[in-house]
């Protein structure tokens, strides 16, 4: 019985410890120049990237907007993305959404929010 509890505890710790590493691997820091940027009406600022240079965005970050200039030319956001969108199967559509629960950009706070498997 003690061995089974020990194995369960180790399995749970293994998932908890490796999950943040998986999240951080999905969000590279150097993604090149942005493909498209847009301030959305829902208060988020979208930045899309074409990491494989096929002419379609396959990675996006969404930042919370905290202010903008009177003419709308300059938009201020929080420093870290709130959401991450990923096209994992090169299908041209984002099929994973990850969320930074705390908003500080720490790996342990970024978790899978939604996924569509094809």
C-alpha cells in the first residue's frame, strides 16, 4: 500500500513538474518579425507570426490593452501576453489556446486553455 501511494505521488509530481516545461517549449522567445498586428474590440492586442514562412500565421500572442493614444495610433499593453494561439498541424487555423493565469510570463502559470485535435 505504501509503495502504491509513493508511485501515485511521484506520478503526480512528474506531471506537475514537466507541464510548465512543455508550455515554455511551445512559446519561443525569438519568433521573428510580426506577420500581422491588430487592436481587437475585446480589449486585446493581437500579434501574429509566420514561423515557417509559408505565408500563413501559425503562432499568435494576445496582450491586454491598458491604454491608447487619442488618435489610436499608439497602443499600450501589459508586458506579457495573456493568451497564446498555436497552429500545431500547419492547417492554417489555430488549434490550441494557452493562457497565462497570472499574467507574469512565468512558465508555471501558462496552461492549456483549449485544444482542437484533428
